[in-house]
């Protein structure tokens, strides 16, 4: 299995993103041939990618998984067991009060549609937009459509 | 101008890629400023700073005779005392002969092959890093003063472009972390300006001295970008920009960083 098991020693924090673990998730990222086109309207993507149904329990794991969402690197999240949340982005506690499911989806899929110069990665951005990608990630999105939907499903529970 | 407007302007011009150095009004700040008091003490004390082991190894190589019976010391003094700290702090410099910038390590490679008659080493070879750490340490406390005009200009500009260009699957630029979010925490790690004044630097994360090009590779890898070989033209240009961006900061080699 190539699912990451969080080991939270202070030294493990040195590897902030998964780039430093060669070969570990070669099979995890989807191929570009699978890329599902999506459409944004009104700052939102109303329909789930590929009409998939997300699982919030899986989403909760993905947001703190260093090799997957790793949202915790930048955002305070209501996941108490994940220590040292980052402060680069705004806290996401209660985010579903402000943003609808479709609005959350667009932000996870490709926040650069809203803020072209954002530091936040586009987790389901068209891979054609990336420049100088390391070989094993070339032509691939950061998350699969199912993983995006799992995270969106969890975010909508943050009332 | 009210500060609110000014900072907005700064952010806009950063995003447009027009900011040079650490950004206008953004004084360069050494990574030292972000260290805990304990780590600062460790860096300052020659006996507890583990980077000095590498300095000593470099000093040893410096007095070791090469193929032609000469050592670095034959020309530059037993402890390198004939090398000028002011010159060391000005690297990379433009070489008229090579018609391109030469880094401090690049100059060491030249003396290694041309003056000692030794077989060429790869860029960032362990011995090359040892010698570079020793030589840079001779200029500890000097302020970095790299030329960015004249023939250096195009190389500086190329390095600057590299710094502001988002790359990799995570699609981020060096400037995102080291300019826009300085002081914020990426997970547990406080982001600094990513200054180069402590290099080669002892990293507590891997318990050894790391060259500047190694750090470039580590940060590019973090972004899932295709990193390059140490000593590549792109990295030389980036080194020109990074050291020039540190102009005015004191050399701390061997610094201690996380």
C-alpha cells in the first residue's frame, strides 16, 4: 500500500511535501488521460467531478496526509490530532458557513481561477498548465477526482 | 503613502514579478534572525557548531600537496591568510577569460585543476564543499557585496526570473515562500527570506553541511519540480541572484539552520 502513515516527530516535519520520498506514490496519482474536464460558473463548480460521491471520513484523512492534500501545511483545520497547523492560508474552521459546496470545489480544484497568483496548489488543475514538473508527476494531477470529492465532502461538514 | 496602500502595491508588484532583491523597503534578513536562542548560541560557538568540522576538513585539504607538489597554501598562505575576505564576499564574479560568472566554488575548481594539476572534481563534490566552506569561513563577518551591473546583469536577471517563476506540480515560485509569506508557518516551519549568507550551511534536518545548490535542489524537489545538477548554468545564475539578494548581510559560514 502506498498510503502515507503520519509519523509526527519534529524531524518528520522537515519533509513538508512528499517530494522527498522518491518512488513512494508513483501509482497513486492519476494519468492525464483520465483528466475530467470541469466547468466553473459563478466562482463555483456546481457538479461533482465525474458525478462521484465523496466520503467525508476519507476526506478528513486526506487533508492532513502530507502526500495528498496536506492542507494542514498552510491552514488551521479542526483536526486536533494534527499538530502544528500552518499559518500561510486562512483558518478553515467553519468554512462551510461562508462557502457553498460548489465554491469549495472550485477552490480545491483550481484556486488560481480566482487568485491567479495564489501560493495554494491547484489540486485538480489541468496538468498541461504546470511547468518543469519532476518526471514521476508529469501529466498528473495532485489529487484524483475521488480524492477531491472526499475532501469537498469533509469541508462541507465544517459548519 | 499610507502603509496599507504601500503593502498592497508591494504585493501587486511582486506578483507582476517586478520586485528585485528582497523587495523594495524589504530589508534583507538573515535566517539567523529566525533561529531560537539555543541554535544561535550553537552557531556562534566554534566548539559546539558542528559545521566547523567541515571547516577543519577544508583546512586540511588546503595544505595537502597536489600532483605537482603544490598545495593551496603554497600560494594563499597556510591558513589562507593571503586570500582577501573582501574578494571572497564578492563572489560570484565575472570572469573576462571565461566570459561568464564564476562562483567561489567554481574558482576553487579552477585552482584545483590548473594550479595543483589535480583531476577535475564534480561540482559539489564533498572535497569541493569542504574547501568552499573553509574559504568562505575566512570571510565570516564580511558583508556580501556582489556586482549586479555591467556584464553580470544578464546573469542576475536570469536568476531573478528563476526566483519568480512558479514551477513544479505544486506550481509555486521561490518568491511565494521566501518573499510573500516570510514569518508565516508552513506546518511547523517558520518561513525565512531564504537568504544565502550562511552557505555552505550545517542543516540540523540532515546533520551535515549543505551547499547552496543542494538547497536549491531540496526546495525544487519540495515543489515536485525537476531539479538540476549542482553547477548547472541555471543554478549559477540563481546563485548570482541569491547572493546579490543577500548583499549587505554578513557572511555566517558555517551557519546552522533547520
